[in-house]
DNA sequence: GTCAATTACGAGCTTCGTAACAATA
DNA sequence: TATTGTTACGAAGCTCGTAATTGAC
């Protein structure tokens, strides 16, 4: 009874086209394997889904139900994949940022604004922290990025792990050597895999 | 990018156990193929899901999200399969019944009562129809079963199609020769694949 | 003859298990 | 050494396409 997403995709096409041959065309495959897959699906379910009629096919009640359900399952899966990929690309998620209070007088607010424009799916929070506290928070992954001014205060922090949007690394950012030019300037920053590297660069894709 | 339900099942187990070896045990397979499948899943998604740590593994943010989503997709699929199988077994659906008014004085109400007790998932409706109208309705599949008394009025109706719970055939019922003993008695009836054959027999499984 | 579906069969890919390897406590 | 995960590789199974078959118009 091992139903597969492929079975659902195939059956969905057949149910929509009400024809195996047309569905096979739409699926870019030949009829016989599609016919086989539908038979296999019926056998695994133990349910007749199609009525082979003189001309083409017809759905049984169970077949009609499966056609509807299959679409839901497929849609749910595709949405799940999409969400996971967005998180993976750092376009969706949460990011915690530590700053020294004077950063709010500098270029930080504008950087954050650009970041938010580029990554509207990422929820951010900013917390005012003393430099030493930021370093501690970075090491414990409680913040993803720390903004402060003195390079001397930034110790070796383990390289970023994609585990969370809260991983951090030291200058130069692991993902982007471009980031180092910024970080040697007015502030030091620690980057996460993607989102943070882009934040550092002010990229708004 | 061809994600499979198997991938989701595997990853779900890994995410719950937070260990590939333990998950493999639970899945009754050996570790290496499971490890491979997870790698394949990551590659197809283009997303890192697990962090290989010194001791065991850890979920990334994307991995945690997928673990949650996967459960939903799997549950949705299993519920869909269940529903379709119930319909296929005639335990879920709708059935329209035609009767002559005098049937309500006979054994019909009790038959219906027993049917409903046996198939609580099947919604039924009873309509009073003249015998000739019942025959017409049966042929057009607008009713699943017709109750009337004269065998002479029942013509040849195509054999039952599992297409609907509204298919009908003539005495003796196609699925059950047992049914004929009833139908030669006080009423004639036309049966659908399962539910109706059972209805005729008054079976309450 | 054509159209639509099924059956038959072989090539190529996928998945799994076993064995060997690497790294860590 | 025991544990946990990865790499390597071959056998078994699965999926697909081509070709032949059936059945209805």
C-alpha cells in the first residue's frame, strides 16, 4: 500500500483530462506506462478508480474523491517545499540583531530598511547590547549579527552554521569576502549564511 | 526536484529521532541507504536540512520546518487514502433510493434502518416514484435502487458500474446471487456494487 | 482503418544491503 | 573499542519506452 506522489500526479492528470492518452501527452510520457501506473495505484489502494468505457474513461465515485484529494496533497507538498526552500535561502525566518545604541545614529537604520525591503519574509528584532555582551550572544547564537565599533573586541567565533539564522562568524564573513570591506570600516559584523551576508552588503535582490 | 513521500517519511523519522541510525532502526532498514536518501532529499531541495555534529545530528531551521510540514503532508495523504478506500468499499458516499409508496408499509423501513446502522457513513435519500419512473431513473443512474413489486416492469438495465453509488442492475443482482431470493419475493431491486448488494441482503457488517 | 486502452518485454535508473572507512568519546 | 555517520559497490526492483494486441466505432 505504498502510494507515491507520482501516482497522485499521474492520476490527477488522468482525472482532469478524462483520458489516459491525453494525460500521457500532458505528462510527456507514453500511454502504456501511465496506464500501468494507474493500475498499480488502483491495486495498491484496493479501489477501482476508473471505468474503462467504450470511448475513453470515466471516474468512479472513489476516483472523483481521489482526484480532489490528490490536488490538495500535491499543493500541500509543493507549498511545503517552497517554504523550506525559502527558509534555506534565508528569505523567510527570523533574525535577531544586537547593536550598540550609537549605531542607531549611523548607517544602521538605513541598512535595516534596505534589508527589510529585500527580505520582507524575514522577521527581525534589534536589541541594544554592549559590545562584550554582543560577542557572548554571538557565540551562544542568541543573535545573528552584532554591530559595534572596535575590532579588538571581536574574538574568534566559530564559522556560521546553517542551523539557524542566528549563527555568526567573524570578519571576514565566511560567505562573502566582499563583506570584509564594510566590516573594516565603521562597524564589525558577524554574518549568517545568506541573509546576513546580504544584509552586510546591503543587497536588495 | 522530485520529492517523494518516501523522502518525507524518512526525514520525518530522522527529525523525530534526531539520529539517522535510530531512525533507520525504526524504519526497518540499514543506516547507509537512509543517510543517502536524506542527502538526496537535501540535494533535490537544494537546502541543508541536517547539521552533522560531533555526536549525532541537529536540525537546521529549514529542517525543522520540513519536519513539521512533512507530517502534515503525510497525514493529509493518509487521510485521503482512507477516504477513497471507504468510498471504494461503499462505506462512505451517497445513495438515492426510489420506492413505491406502499413499500413504506412493508419491510423497506426496517431494511433501511439496518442499512443505516451498518453504513453510517452513507447518506441516503428516499424518493417516492412510480415503477415506470423508477426504471427510467435507474437507467439514467439518478437512483441506485428501485423498490417496486412487478418483475415485468423491470427491463434490462446495464450491469452496475462502480462509477457511482447510483448505478443499478436488474435481478439477479450482479454481485450477489443471494440477492435474487429476496428480489423474487415481495419486491424487485437493483443493486450497486457493494453498498446496494448489502442493502438488499440487509447485511450489517 | 483509426482511436483508446492494455499486455509484453527489455533497457536504464533507483533503492537497498553489505562492507569498508572516518571521526569521535 | 563502541558509536555515529559517510562512501563504495553490486543485486534486486521499479519505471519507462517500444512493439504487439484487443475492442469499439
